[in-house]
C-alpha cells in the first residue's frame, strides 16, 4: 500500500510547510497516521476505497485495543484531516469521515470535599475566628 504512504506523507508535508505545525505535532500525527495506515494495510484498503463503515470499523478496532478516549479522538481527527486534505487537493474522490459525528470527550467530575472534610474545615475556621486569629 505504498500509495497510502505517499498520500499520507503529502499531508504531513503540507501540515509542516503550509500550516506551520510544530515538530512535536508532526511526530504525534505521524504516529497516529501510522496506526491508521497500518489498519488500512491489514484490511487491504486504499485510502480512496475507504467508506464510512470502514472508518467505524477502525474506531471499533481502536476501542478494542483499549485506547483512552482522548487517544481515540486524536487518531480519528488525524484520519479525518487526511481525508479532508485528499479531497481539497483533488487526490481523493470522497471523504468517508464527512458524516462521522464528532466524539464527545468524557469530562471528569470535579474534586469535592467529603462531608467530614467540609465539617473539619468549617470547625477550624470557627475556632480560628473565636481565637481572633482571623481578625
């Protein structure tokens, strides 16, 4: 699947030269892109043959490997960026990611004090106020 590699390299080059992406960004995108290209190769797919079902299968494969949601979202973003580039440069005939909904990243709950911790904090504040330490 050398053609996939060449097309992907064109996109990486464009990111670096036209968009001024940093070396760190290019390295990260290269790793993510290699994951996608490896999956395409395993499934004997050329970039121009990829459909929405294939992209969904790729997402399922990422999930099956136990990647964190943030890693999956970034890898999907890279695949989406590559396909959009190919369409923009007239190197691809369709964008299989165009109807793909954006992954919502799970939000972590904020840290909160327990009831006991809150009571201890208030007791300390009352004690310090009574002692005149907060005046």
